[in-house]
């Protein structure tokens, strides 16, 4: 069965928008409890997990970088993890613009193209582009959006499941 890889662009756009929405609600909540947005971005779900700023940066980076790899175009640089809320919102908007500029033609016939990417502690697996996009990148994007949501929810931000569906169902 062939997967239309371009359909993942719309999925990633929804994840980016949901992350921007969750981040905005978290920042508003932090302000109401007199917590600086800088401190909020350093919140963690548990001590040995990455902070909120890392979760948002991964959504910004992966949404652009994995679609670029699969489309065979230049891979954008990482966003600055030291950004403030406004910087992350700008990076999320940039990710959305990047996704909006992609075309179906860039993904056509690219599913079986082998991609070798360094991940983790120097692992360099080679997988078909389709597997990288549909399994690795998508799982990671949902994980980091969910973790950002969970971090903010655990600190009392008024978030509910509906906040993950900013584009509707």
C-alpha cells in the first residue's frame, strides 16, 4: 500500500498550531500565578525529563526538518532552545509557513528513498523516507506536543483535550 506522504504536511501543521495554542494558554496561566515565562519554559513533567522549552523546540524542528528530508530539500537549522515565549511563537509560525510552502510534487515517489540520519548517541539507521516520516517523526511530534501539554496541565494550566484540536476534528 502506498502512503501519500504529502498528507503528513497537514497533520504536522495541526500539531504546530496545537503547540502554539497550548503554549499561549500556558503563558497566560503562568502570568496569572506570577510565574515568569522564562521560568515556565523551564518547567518539567519530572526531573529527569526535558523542560517545556525543549518540547516546543522539537515540534518546531521536527515538523520542518523531517518533511524537508523526505521532500529532498535543504534541511532547516534548529531553532534556539533558549528562546522566550515570543521567540517560540515566532518559530512555530515559521514552521507553519514552511509547511504551507511544501507541495505534493516534492513528496511524489519519495517513499522508498533511503535516508540515513544520525539520531540519539550516534546511531545512523537507514530507513525508507516513508518510514521516517510516518513512524519516527510523527510519533516524536505527538510525543513532544503531548509532553508540552502534560507539563503545563500538571502546573495547573486550564487545558483540556479540546486544546489539542485547534483546527477542529
